[in-house]
């Protein structure tokens, strides 16, 4: 039993945190989230130069990390800094899928993702799918040697800023069957692909996609036809670890900010932190955050295990993440009072991110139900 | 970062399991799982079995007859015992007085009292709370006045758990009246057979006799029974309370209780199917199961942080709060599982009620105590607020 991080990971966490502190302060971040691309191409290259993107890929895929603990370390730091760059969709989900399913030629993209010169988006969720990862209504049909895609994709993060999309589509099976799902590499400017972009509540941008007779060459298919589900589940599982760790980082900062406020804000002539009603809420929040850290540790430990236990532990973690993240967001705003709701205070942005994480890759209720269902299998 | 036990720790776990398989009778384990009250002989018998193996004082140093185990070994031992349905070790002598004597007692006191805790010669009771001193323990008013070689004790202690079995009681008494609250308190060892002591049962809402009140009128206690310095007993009191909070998360107990709950819920019909399959019940069950899985790791993290030995600090307050919440919730779910059959008081087997859940409702009410004793959960939040949050 050992809860210490390795020296390499400690250094990774420290250098990333220092970089974010220096180069990604709150004002810079707020300008980026309002920019047309929703992320900063310049800073993205700097993150790449630091090796942060490479830390999310296994050595066999050209990276120098990629273990569950690496994901957790990187995303906890990103969460602390409220970073909106495309780490999740581009590196963990799209990049992770290409790394696992791609042939030698397709895998060359990974090097470009790692060096920051290319950005991919993961276009998997659909308007009717909510959080189900096997529900894919988008169809792929043979067209000569290649493929023709028709359908729609929902809330694809950083889609407008990506030059490549990893799109899921079905070649066979019922609309919610795990079998029959494929992943395709779709260049951003492919005819028939339409994007409707929008800003997100917690900053950054996403888009809904329409695919109308999007024609692709045979080489666009990732892996074997109809067999992408296991990989989707695997990269989504890694995404869950990432989001849980990001949430942990964000909630830790929200807690620290609230604690500092309780010590300095005076009402009735004393710091409001002297009031027991507020102290006990803080104590309860602290316990919840410690439980969240344990949930992340459990998820990291389970990620390389056999499927049943792995997916169950991941659902337990994402359930905890949704429950605790929302609680911390709401409590921190309440403990601040009106100032906690202002745009000017970073806390309000942390609160938004904490709640919006619950809407990515399955929320509290979805994962509780999934945890129960997996326990019956 | 490594969540697994080392090969040595796993081998240790196997040794504990082998011991439990031989020494713990299935009948006794069944009684524990069903939350039945154990007799004095059953509790003493289990102590004797552990003592014979040298495992009774799991957290004592070797020189005093303890195991010298690491915190991880202790945690493994406690969890395995709970999972196997072993009776809990009565804490008053072993976990409370023992460490205080080792830290503050004279050589003669250690030599005399510690072996008697191990071999069962003495059953200790805790004389802390008073009618006017609960969470505000330092408000205690039982007095001890020096008279030659004796203190003369007058006053009342209450919430004396299992005091009916005790032949000795350690007491906090006020030896200096006009001092500041925490000053002027002393730590005394009192023979329960001394004239002037009267013990009365307090019957609790579950109709059980677990708790007592103890009255002292002109009780003469030899000065030799003072532990530590006169008027410095508060130091002993606080030290004892940190030990009272070790293994406070009760992960093993909750794990065993959850397994028991699932077994019972699988037998209870609901809409023609086992209750375990009911979505609402399954959701309640899953929530507490996840909470427990998270807490198991939180507990291990706190243990790892105090790996050098000793008692955890304010972190144990977090474990106490969440541990008791989880334990209470599991107990509430067992009561809920019984449906209308949660109502009959009798422990006899009834048509649908699984026999092993016969005590579910009274235990649920009995477990209200968990968030009250050992420093109420509100007091624990005060401790967290002061010691961890710095508010």
C-alpha cells in the first residue's frame, strides 16, 4: 500500500502547475474562453512543448506516460487551473481511439497530436443518445471502396478548433447495440459535414454536427468494421478518470478559496468563519472532497483491471464526482454569499465547471444506475 | 501509488483468517452478525482466545504484551475479525486505559494493571460523562477531596457502557474547585466494590441494558490510584480520546453489515421479486456501497499517513463522522428491508422476516448512539474546523 506519487509524476505535476500559474492566469483563461476558437493555439503548443500531451499517451503509442495515474496527475492540475484546452476530447478520447485502433499510417497522427500541430475532436455523442455510449444512430454505408456517413452528433467539444474528427457510425445492428459501431477519421473540411458551434456555460466551445452523405475513403475506417465499441468504452473510461481528477483539482481550489473567504470576510464584527453553522458545512465539504480523492484513487487502481470490476469502479467514481462536485459548487457559492455569484470572482467559474463535469460522459444518476446494472451481470 | 497490500501483508491476512477459522465458533459469529447481545462469558471467552494467541492488545507495544503490529497490520486484523463475525474487543481497558497508563502511569501502576487487562482479571468501565458534562466534558463536577492516603469521591457518572460487568472504573474527578475548567481535573482508578458506589441500569429505547449510571457517595479511593499528576488529568483525558477514535471508520464492520444486508434483501419478496432488484432499494444500497468503497481508501490513506505508529490526528474526526453515517445508513436499510415486519419486537422467527434480521429494528435504534458517543459528530466537526480548516 503506497499513496505516494512516483518522482516522475511529482515533477510532472509540479512543472504543469507552475506553467499554469505563470502562463494561464485567470484573466488569460477568461479571454481564451471567449475567443472564437474556444482555446489558445499558442498556449496549446506550449503545453505540447512541456510534454503534457505526450504524458497522456503510452510509450507504445509514441508518448511517455499514458498510465491511469498520469491521467489523474495531469487532469488534477488542469482542474486546479480551470484550463479549457482540448486535452480530453483531443488527446484522451480521439487520440486514445486512434492510438488503439489505428493502423501504422493512421497512427502517424498521434505524433502530431502530441507535438500540438494537429487537434482532433471526438464526435461520438448524439442528440438522442443522452449518456449511452452504445446508442449510435449515425449510419455508415459502403460507397464504392469507401464509406458514406449520415447522421448527427451532439455537443462535440472543440469541434470548430479541430482539423480532424473521430466520428462514430453504425454499419450494422440495433441502434443501441454494442456490436456494429465503427470509428472514422473525418477531416474538418469534408463536404457534407456541417458544424453549428456555440459557447459553453463553463467556457470554451462545442458544436453539433450534421453529416449528410459525407464521403470517405476506405482508409478512413479505424480498426475492424463494427468492432469499435470496446475501444470507445475504454477511452471513455480513461476520460472518466480524467474528469474525476479534473473535478478533484477544481473542488480543492474552490474549497481553498472559500476557506480564505471565511477567514477574512467579516459580518457582525467577526470573521464569518467563526460561525458554527458555516464551520460545519465546511467540515462536511472537506469529508466529501477526501472521499472524492479516494474515488479517484480507486478508479486509477481499477483502470487496468478486468472489465466488470473496472467499469463498476469507474461508474462509482463518476457518480461520486457528480454528487460531490455539484455539492461543492453549490456550497461554495452559498458560503460566499452574493460575491460567489459574480463573474469577477474565479470561484463562480470553478462552480460552473464542477457542475458541468457532471454533464460529460454520464452524470450521477446515469452512473449509479450503471453501477447497479453492472453488479447484476 | 499502490492500493494493494504487500505479499507480507497478504500472508499476515491469511494467518489471521486461519486463526479465526479455528478459534471463532460459527454460533458466536452468527450471534454477532445478527446483532444479538452477547453475554459477559461470551465476551470474556473471545478476549481469552485472542490473549492466548497474543493478539488481544493489537495496538500495544510489545514490551507491555502487545503485538507491535504496524497500523496496516492492525487494520487488516480488525477488518478480518469484523468480516468473520468476531465479537468486538471491549475497548475500555485495552484501548482507553491501557494507553493512558503506558503514557502517564507510574511503573508500579503499569506492572500491576496492564497484565490484569490482558488476562481478564479486571473489566474496566469508563467514568467520563456526567449528567451536566456531555460534549462539554470539562464541565464535570464529581469531586475528589484528599483525606490522608485517600481521596473521597462524591458525584455521579453516566452513560457507563457495560458497567454492570465492570469491577473497576477509571474516573475523571475534580480535585481543585476554583481552577479554570480544564485545570483541577484528576484521573482516578476506582474499585467498583468500594462502599458508597451504587450502579443503576439505564434502559435504552431498544429495551436493552447496555448502559448504566454510577453514583459515588463518600467513596474512599487510595491515593496510589491517581494516574499522572493531581489536577493534570485533562491531559490523560484528551490522550485517551484520541485512542477512542482509532479504527473509528469501522470499515470492516460496515463491510460485514453490508454483506449481511444484501443476503437478507435477496430473501425478502417485493412485487414478486427479491427486494434486492427493486430500483429504489438498489439505488439506496448502491449509494452506501460506493460511499463505503471510497471510505475504505480514505481510511487506508489516513493509516498510511500515520504509518510510523501512534494515533491519527484530526483526520480521525472525518473518519468518525463518515464511518458512523455509513454504519447507520446500512442499519437503516436493513430495517427498511423488513417492511411491515420491522415492527414486531419479538426476536422469534416470523413468517416472512428472515430470522437473521430479527434484531434489525432495535439495532437501528441502538445505533443512533454511534453519532453521539466518542465525541458527537457535531463535536467532530468542531475539531475538523479548528484543527484542519483553521477556522
